[in-house]
């Protein structure tokens, strides 16, 4: 410890000696210059170009209590009085009497030069408190208005003025007046004399010194204010910045007094007060800086005492200048007490080995020297310009080094602690990851069990019990999502999250996610708006992670929007697509916006605070940006930017046994769609995926399994292919596709085809339970996550096709049931009719027997494996049945056949006969007078049209819809069975139109394309083996 104190003493002593030596050099250099003697100064041999401006120091002729001109000096040469300049006139004794403090006076100096005919200049520094400069009888400058009484105008500001030398001798007269400053007036700062260049250079040098001081101090002040703004707990930084601001005020009101130059209209009394305020504030803020910086070594009592002292000095400054100037010494004592107490704090800090304390001591010694000399300057005992101009900079450097040393030491300690925290954090992440994996299985078990209980128990549980089970399900789902978020966060922190970017259609992606939320929000009054242009450029991002980003952001908006709307818009901005999600929710307080992307930072009690941090990291991993703008109560706008797809990219190596979301394919992999891969298989699968690579792999993989494949790249193409009435057995549908999302396509398909008639498997990278539910709600039969193995896909396809085949078998069984519907009473009535005709018309009885035999043969010869018959055979069955009914009911039944010549095609058995039977039994026979029916077959363009029309009792629209519905509870299954089989074979149905009291018209449209496909099947094998 003694060695350190000795080293400190040596350093301080070296600084003091160095400074004193510098001052001595300056003083010696000044002593070599000519001095005025008895009011005369000979500069005839002085070279201003070589030596610069000269101080007009020495003996000046002095006239106290009067402001006189040149003539007065000529008339009163008997006993001239000489005084030393610069100095206060209170030190002068004229004829045994001391010059009063408050008075006026005239100074005179004659200067001999060899600069006749040249422009010369004079620069003043400190003439208290007002002055007028006269050269050769001409007033060239003035500061204030000096007078011989207190009516004068005080104004003490340095200036530089120039004049033309008309002679070798120059008479310089200075009028000075002071009736305010208690320490006295006079020329207390040197007056500089020189040619125009040297004075201009000296003036600019003085101004530059002050400006550099102010700029440096102001920079330090702003820097440490900013530093404090980021480290609010380090209040000493704030006081140091205030100290720098006080130093700025001090520098602006002393020296060249730049503040008055900037604001010349400022009252000088106010300017004087600012001078005193700056001095007090320097001591006050420096004291507080040390107190809070080294608080353990400072005593609160001393801080209060010195602060009270400073406050009293501040109050005294508002007294008149003639009074407050008498306290000038108290200001110096105040600064001295502050500096001594600061040194006391520093010595204690050094003894306790505080980091960087020696910088503070060196800086304080420098500052003490600066202010001591400055105080002497104010008192008029020395000149501040003899002091080296770099002292304040040394002090600031010392304080900055002190703080830098402390911050670096703190940073080093924090770094060590951070390394320890990282180890603990890694252990925590491993624990969370393992725990999360263990939670997944039981959570899904809870979800499945509770959902099963809700569905199976049905009405056996009360409403309260059902709500309780629903709450359990929702909590389990929330926990499952939290587990997934924790796993994602763990992967992100460890850099293990893999991304697989590809070109994405933004409109379809947004539409697909909104479909999920429309399903979730079906009971909430929030409108979801997709305002993303359909022709927007593709985004280059990971499909699954982009869906996760959208899901998290929209879910966050939904949580805080009770009513109104959530709108998603997008536009291109340079190489990025900017997506905006705007809601009309509660908004986000400004104090939460700063940390909203930090893990576990939450806007409310709901949620975990992981969604937005994960979203931000996922966006940044894909070279994107995200920002949130919000006002409380005005909703929020989330803006994110992700790169635009730049076109084709090289393909990675592809494993055909494992399908993944891949980059944009190589040009050689382009695929024209629709592509029909017909290999004569039993089943045809429609595949829809906008990713060409996935589409090609699906085509190849399914073709190897023996399926016919029809491939398209958009939802619109799916609907176009179904509109052709081609027989499709199953659809593989990607969720995110251009133009229409998979959810939207699925809903459109389900408007025409049932779940069993046309199975749909949806393919997506999403894993959220809500998205799976939305897919099933849209009408999907199954849901498969990407990436998936082709073998898993084919097994699921096989299962769904077996279900479809079971449905066909059921339809065939219904045909057999129709055959069994030839009830005994029908046969009994026919036989009675034949018996009665045998007595009256034997030929007609024989004809009726033949028709009955033909009808029975046609009804019973169909087997469950024969799915197609010629139109002529079906018409023969119809005619046989009609003849039997006409024989029974005679003229109550009229029939007309409108059959185009040469029309022949295949159709399923028992298609026409049940329709005609329905028209007779439930249509015309309900009328007492009977009616007519028309059976027609024609070809319109490329479509065969079959129609059955009657003028029976008719039906309402509701009855028509009910008869063809799967929920029809009537005894007859005829028309509904026909509807199902037509959809199964031709993707068409019954066009049923009816009007009560006017009859019914049933129309069937069959395309030649569908007939051609079924013709091949009839010749080879049936659909179902």
C-alpha cells in the first residue's frame, strides 16, 4: 500500500512540476518582449510576422475618476501618473490615495512602430466592466458605455478591431468604468497589438480554443447521457454528463465569451449570473458524480452540507452585481472545499484498491490547478491565457479512463459469470428438451381420452361435465403446444433447427392458415381478411416454418381481438415481400414493445410468451425482419419481410423413398400439367401439389404401385379435372397451393362428392392440432405430414380405397335389394290380371305372360359383379314393366318413347326401370284419372341425355332434396341408390325437377369419356374383385 501511495505522490508531483514549468516557459517568453515604460512603447524594431502579436503590458499613463481625451494629456503634462497594466485599479495609489473600487478612469499609451500605411489591430481580453478604445483620437471599438457615474452601461466582452496607421506613432486611449464589480475595475487582462494578419490569427486561435472546449465537452455530455439512457441504474453517468454540460456553460461564458456573441441582445446582468451559476454547478455535479460513483467512501452529511453551501451561492447570484460580486471569494472557497472532499474520497478509494481510482486523483489535480488559476484570473491576479489549453482535456481523459477501466473490469467479470450461466443454461435446455419429450405422449393421451369420453358418453353426462371435459382438452392442447414451442426454442438456441426453403405462394399460404382460424373462431365475432394479391411473387421460405410464423402471429392477434377484424396484406419491397398483419384489438403498451420478442415476455396472463420470440428467430434465420407498431387501444400492425424467390435453384440429391419439401426444381424437372399417367391400373388417383419435385416423385412412386395417376399443380386444376366427369378414385391434395388452398379445394369437392365416394388425403408440413382439425372439418379423410415415406402413403391410400370398394359393394347390395323388392302382392295382382284375361282375351293373356317373363328375367339375371349393361337391355326391361302396368291399369297409363336412332352405350343395370316405376306408382297413379309418362334418350353435342317425365302429383323442392339425401329415412332406396351409382361410375347424378300438381322430370347426363373408360372395364374386369 505504501508503494502505491508513493507512486501516486510521484505522479502528482510530476504533473504539478510539469505544469509549473510550462507556465514558467510562457512567462519567460513574455518577459523577453518589449514592455511599456512611462506610457511609451517602442516597437520600431518588432517584427509582427515573426513574433506575432505583442502584449501591451507595462506602465500606462493613468487618469483616475475621469474620462478624458488627448488634449487633456497635452494640457496636464506636469505630473503624469503611471500604473502597471494589466491589474485591478484597487491596487493603485495616486497621490497617496487608493483608487476607489467603483469609479471610472482613462488609460493612455503611445506606441512607436514602423508600420505606417498598414492596417493594424488591437484585441482586448478582460476590461472590467465597460470600455471604449480610442486610437489617434478616433474611437474604433466599445464594450458597454463607460461614464463617470453609475449611469454607465456594463458590458465586458473581448473584441478585436482594426485601423489604418497614418503615422509611426500611435496614441492609444482606453476609457474604463466600473460601478458594479466589488473587486474593482481596470484593464485586468492583457491587450494585444499587432498587424492585421497576426491579430486575426490570434483572435481565431482564441475562438477555436473555446469552440474546441465546448464541442469536446458537449460531445462527452451527450455521450454519457446516452450511456446513462441504456444503463439507468448507473446514475453517476448522468451526473457526469451534467458536469460536462456545466463545463460547457462555463466555457461559453468565459474566455472569449461566445455565448454573448451568439446572443448579443442578452442583458449583461443575466450573462454575469450565468457565469456564477456555471461555477457553482461544476462543483455541485462533480460532487454528486463522485458521491454516486464511489458511494461507499462518501458521507451523505458532507454531500448535504456542500450542496446547501452551493444552493446559498446560487441564491446570492440573483442579488445585484455590486452585492453578489462581494461573494466572489466564497465561490472559490466552495470549489476548493468540493475538490478537497473529492480528493478525500479518492484517497479512501485507493486505500481500498478500487479499480481505476488513480485516474481520478490525477484528473482532480489537473482540475484544481485549472480552477485555481481561473479564480486568480477572476480576482485579477493572473491571466488565464498563461495556462496551457489542454488541462481540461487531461481531466476529461482521466475521468473517461477511470470509467472505461471500471466498465472493462465489470465486463470481464460479467463475461466470467456469463460462461458459468451458459453452462447452467445448457443444462436447463437439456432438461427442458428431455422433459418436453416425456410430456408429449401423456398429453396426447389426455386429449384422446377426454375427446373419446365427450363423444362416447353423449347424453349420459351433464352439460357442466361436458364443459369440464372440454376445458381439460383445451388445457392439454395448450400444454402440447407449449411443449412444441419449448422444443423449437431449444433447437433454435442450439442451432439444430433445419430449414428447407422453397418458393411459396403467399396468398395460398395465408388463405390456408386463415381457414384453420375460421374453424377455430366460428363462435367469435372477428372477421379474417386475406388481402394478399394473388399475383404476388413467390416467397422463398421454409413451408412449414412459414406456416408456423403465420400461425403464431395470427394466433397472437386473435387472443387480443375480441371483435373487429384481422387483415393480412402483402407487397413487394425490393428483394423482399413485406407481409402486414393488422388487428383491431387492445393494442400493446409502449413499455412492453421493447421486450415483446424476448422469451417468456407476455402481454397478458394468457399464453407463455414463447410464440413471438420463436417467430422472430425463425424469420431472422430465413434472412428476414419483423417489427411491431402499436398504440394502446388502437390495435397492432406486425410487419415481416422475407426474401422473394429468385427463380430456379439447383436441386439437392433426392431419395425417391423419402419425400421432402425441396428447393425449386432444376429446369430439366419442369412438368406440364395436367399429366395423365394411365397404366391400365384398377384405380385412378388425382395428385395435386405445386412443388414439381414432390409431384414427380408421387407420380413415379404411385405408378410403381399400379395406380393410374393424374397430376396437377393447383386447386383450380383439381376442380377442372373433376368437372370432366372422369372417374377419380382418390385425391392427394397439398394444403398450400397457388390460387386455392387445399382446405378450399376440399370444401368445393365435398359439395359434390361424399367422404366415401371420393376419399381425400391432405399433405402438409403443418403439425398443429388445430390445422389437422381444420383439414378434417374441410372434408379430408386423412392427413399426412411432410416429410413422409412413400410406403406409408401407399398403405393409407390402400386403406381408403378398400373403404371405397366396401361402399361400392354396399351399392351392389342395394341393387340386389331392389331386385328383392318385387313384392308378392305385385305378382299376385299380375297373375289375377292374366287369369281374368284368359277368359276374355287369350292372346293378350299370353302377351302379358311373355312380358312378365321378360321382366322377371331382366330383374334376376344381374349379378353383383356385372356393373354395365347395354342401353337396349335396360330399355327392354322398362318396356316390359310398363306393359305389365298398362295391362293392370289400362287407359290410366299412357307412355311415349322418344328414342333417337342409333344411340347405344353402356350404363349400370336398373337405372331406368326404378325411375319409371317411381313415376308410375308415386306420380300418375296418385291421380284418379292416371296420366302419362315420357321416356327419352338423345345425344346433345358430346353428352347422352336420358330423361323420364310424368304429369303426376309432383313434389316440393324439399321433398326432391330429401329423396336424394344420404339422410333419407323412407322405405324406398331406389332413387338414392341410382344417385350413388351414377356418381361412382360417371361423376354425375340425377337432375330432379318437380312441381306440385304438374309432374316430375328426371334427367341423367352421361359423357362419352366416362362411357369409354367404363367400356374398357366391362370388357376386362369389374371395379371390385
